[in-house]
């Protein structure tokens, strides 16, 4: 069997997982345009860091952006510097460059899931757990976005994998004369990087797991094997320099904005993202597909084994943080992503023991392997027809074959050979990713109007074009045009156009009346506009952007 060959050794397993990740994550990675808003805000702030040479402060145009620490910006800046040094033209406006840390983080998280799982299951089981992570819908999305979440997943998985090795060694009664420095070094370094990425969030995952284990065991003696004194000093060495520098630069503004303005505000319904408790459990059946059906079948056996050391550790990783996220009013699907490796390993543990539930209503969940490709394909095709009035026929064969593999996964399912179904479902996931991300999304030009506007500005013949935008202020427009792009209203766009040649006013239809009235009042002469029609996915409404030029500009 090909799977047995691919997992016959450690290096084969790692190579197999890496190649599988590339197959799953690369479709659309280079071709999907910048997606508003968070992705582009991160990318634009990084772009300005490189432009200014200031790698301490974080800004979007002239406004400070202090919601997250500096870690992801440094990683994206390193990617931009490297790609630019390799001679890639216009690297600073290619969004895939800023996505590279997310791709690396996603692949690294999959490999670290494999490494973590080796402490609990066999090598083949560890590969299956890693495949669940690689193919899950949520990680496929985050691998393609220039944000913090894929990298945060990597750091949390590394920290929990290191902690698991120390905890399980203590549970087995092992007391080596010279305990290894390896797991503590991984743990404290991952903690430091996680803090630089997303502040104290990683401390919640680790701290709640430790607290849960201490309560269940009535002891936390094992934690001393993590070398906490040396480890804490090492963590401070890594994180304190930037925090000191940003405090010297901005005072307590960063801490007020990141902790008070961003983190604590999530206790309420921040940015209209509020939802009731239980929403993550509902979303799980989609976001963790194709592993979700097996996870449901494994749940009863996992609960029965909850006091076994391995299951106890993984449940301590999973349950307390999940409860916190369900309780917090602000909810976004990616918040629970760092908990998914624990679910994958628990599921494989039950699969290897052949104790998956035989409950008829849980067994019916195997149909989900076929249902998601079927419903997903219909939704994607209907969405494309609505957006661009085209049925995107090139994606149809990929979706059809994905449904075939999903159907095979469903029909072949037996609790004694569940891995066969999972492997077929992973192939279905890869085909769905190729069709959705590789074929359909890059063709949806109308939902990426900033790309069309930027293309129009690149085709002008004058030197050093400058632009002002009225009514359409999405971050992608600034990223794809220029950091100096002025975000104003219709009147301001007319005043801007009057100030010289090689100037362009990007005026959304709702602001055109104010632009024309001001132009008449100041005697502005301008050329007939080029118009870009599109759809603003951030606001959920159609947009029509007129590109006015100062007279004489081509």
C-alpha cells in the first residue's frame, strides 16, 4: 500500500507530509488577490516597515496599528527582503510574498502535529493525525492569508508537544539523572515567539492546560522538569527588547490598544462578530472536515479513556480553552485552530485502538465525506455565476472527482479500516482546494476591485502617479497602489486632482456628486473617467469606481 510505503521511516513520513501540504496549500496561493481587510492591513504595515526602515513601530499609513505585537511583521519583512533580493519584480505589491510566513507556519504546524502525536500513537497514526490537520478546511484558509494564525498554530503545537513529552515521562515514573534540555528549549522558545506573534494568547492555551492537569493530578511537580527559571529568563531575553523599544517609542499606547482595545474588547461582540455559545461546535463539522466525522465517532471512546495520561493531557489542552472561546462573545472560526491538533491526535488514538463508536447515528456521519464536496461545489459554482456570470467549467472536473473520492470514503468506511476512508477524504479535500482556490477564486475579478484599479494606474504613461480615493477606502487599495494614496471624500478628491499633473481621483459612485460639485466650484478640468465595476466583500455591496485624471494626464 502506498501509504505504508510513504510512512515506512521517519524521513519518508516527513517528506510525504511536506509534499502533501504543498499539494493542499499551493493552489491559489500565488493567484488569489489581496483579501480585505485583515490580511491587507498586516501586509501594508509590513510594506511600510520595509519602506521606512523602521522595524519597531507598526503603522498603516499615518495611523498606528498596535493590535498585535511585531512578530508577524518581522517574518513578512524577512520574506519581502528575501524575495526582493532574488530579483522578483515589484515584490512589495505581490501579496503572496507576505503570505509566505503563513505557508511556512501551516506546513510547520502539520509537521509538529506529527512530532507531537509520536508521543501518543504509532508513526502511521502520527501521520494520519498530521494529515487531518493538513487537509482541514480551516488550516487551508489560514495557510493562504497573510495573518498571524498559521504561525500561532505552529508555536502552540510546538509548546504543547514539548510539554507532552515531559508530562508523559513524569507520568511513567521516569527520573533520568540528566533530563534533556530539548523539550524545555522548544517550549520556552515557542512561548516567546507566540507572545511576539499574538501577545499573551499562547499563555492561555498553555496555562489552562497546566492548570487542568494540576487539578486532575493534584500535583504540578512535573513542571519543574521544564526548567522554568532558565526558561523564563530565555523567554524574557527574546521578547523584552521589542516591548521596551515600543514603550520608549509610544509609551503605554501599544499596551492600551493591544490588550485593552483588542484583546479585552473581544469579551464583547467586537466588530459585529458576536455569536452565542456552541457556534464553534457547529462550525467544527465544516472547519475540521475531513477529520470531523472520525472525531465524532471517536468522542465516546476518548471520554471513556479521559483518565489515561495521554488522553488526559490532550483533553486538558482542548477543553478549558474551548470553553473560554465559547463563553467569549466575539467569535471567529480561526480562534479555536490551535486546539485542533489535540482533536486530531485523540481521534487517531481511538482509531488505532479500533474503538470508534458503532452508534448508528454517529456512523451516519460518514456521509459527511461526500456531503461537503457536493454542497461545497454547488455553493462555489453558484457564487461564481452570481459574481462573474460564468460557470467556471475548468473547476467542474476537479469537483466531480472530489465527490467521487468523498463517495468512496463513505462507502468504504468500516470502523476496523477507518484510515482508508480518511485517506480518500484527504484526496477529496485536495481536489476541492485545487478547484476552489486554484481555479474559481482567482477568476472572481469583480470581488477584487482594488486589483483592477491598480492595474489601470500601472498602465498610465506619466511618471510617479499619485492617487486619492473617495468612498472606497479598503486597505487593499492602499496596498496595491501606493502608501501615499490619500483616503478622502469627493470634495477632497477634486482638490487633490487640482494640485498637479499625473494625479488620479478614484471616486466611488456614491461620492461622485460631491466630486463633480467641488470640481465645478474650483474650476477643475479633468478627463473622462475610466470605470471599474466590482463588489466590496467587506461591506457586502456593489461598487462602481470612476478613475478621474487631471487634464493632460495619460
